[in-house]
């Protein structure tokens, strides 16, 4: 199974915790923790933090994924998604992804997507080696070491001299109504879907092709909560075998479990992530 190429494996199996610094008063955050297992003896740990400040909701999702391929090859995949929303509207999203095999760094990149008049404009910080990173982004080099993953980096991003990346932009003015990002949708926005289900536009940050998907999410309600199911369709996934994601939410909307089954040319993966507990009042959308 090639973890690094499937768009659904990437957002569902990985991530990190971070908060944008601000001086205004912030509401008490809702913090939820999840744990799960996947194929390839994989283990997932997730922390989500949702807080509101001055009418803006920030959704931070922390995920770490570790698995073993071929019975001996350890894989570590980390993804951080920090999204900022005013009401239902996405204003900004920052994503940090790191992929390691054993102790060898395969890829590390920091992306920032800012709302502009023609859609979301992309910026990226990346390099293949520490020496190259130091030459290209000297103001950001302290974030290279994988052990810094999870530490605040967004306030240092301007000093990194990020590269403008028009090839990663999401064009469209205005953006599709109800546009979501993968991790924020899975761990927060799903609680606000209508009980009948909904087609949800999803932006895949960092993709050069097929970066905007329409995800048909069906709902089945019961006294114990709601089950949500969606087929996953993308060029990187198998067209013969159907990939799916299924979520269960409590009556108050919090995510209880998230299951997935994905198939691609290099193999298949499945997993189940379960809520371990939440603290703080259930977060509400800021209007």
C-alpha cells in the first residue's frame, strides 16, 4: 500500500495540534481526542481543538499515523490542518505535512491558502534537505526537525519567505457555498450537516489536479445519533473498487467514530477511529 499517494489516506490518517495566536479574548475551546487502528498494523492519534474569537471559528486537527510495511519498514505520516472560518465561509487554511520512513525524511512542506478576490491563493515552504532548507528559508529553519512537529509555526511563516504557488490555487470568486477542507469536515463540520444529508464541496489543499471534489454525504438518523456515509471518488483511487468513509455522530453532533476503506493502484487500506473523550462545551459556529 502506498500511503503517500491516496488523497483519502492522507487526510484521514494523519495530522497535528496548533492554534493561531491572537490578542482578543477567545472562548473556551472544545478539545476532543481520538485513537484508532488501521491496516498495516497502523495506529492513529487525533486531537481536535475548536475555538471562536471575534466571530471567527478556528478548527485545528492533530493527527499522527504510524504503520509498518512489509513487517519491518516503519512509516510515519503527520498532517496539520488549521482552518479559519467566518460563519460557514472558509477564510484561510494552513497545512503542514511530513512523511518519514524510519528516520529518513521523505517530504516536509508547509502550505498556506489565503482568501483573495479570485479564490484561495497558495504559498509553500519546502526543501529536500536541511542545507537546502536553510538556504531557501533561513527564517524558518528551526521548524525543519521532525521533533518540532506540533509546535506553533504559523507566526514564523512570513519570515520563511514562502514561495507563491499559483499551480496550487483554488480559483473561483466567490468560492462554492459550503466549501470545506477534509479534516475540518470530518471532525467538526459534519455535526452541522442537515439530517437528510448533503452534497459537500471539498477542497484538497496541496493537490495540483482534482483539488475540488463534490462529496455526496447520506444520513441515517436514529435515537442514538446519526450515521453518515459517502463514496470517495478521485483519480488517485481505484475506479473498479469503491472507496467509502462512514462517520457516526452523537445526538449533540460530536463525532463518535470514523471508518474508512480506500482502494488504489498500490493496494488498499481500512481503519476505524474512535472518540476517547471531549472537554469544553460543544463548539458552536460563529456568526
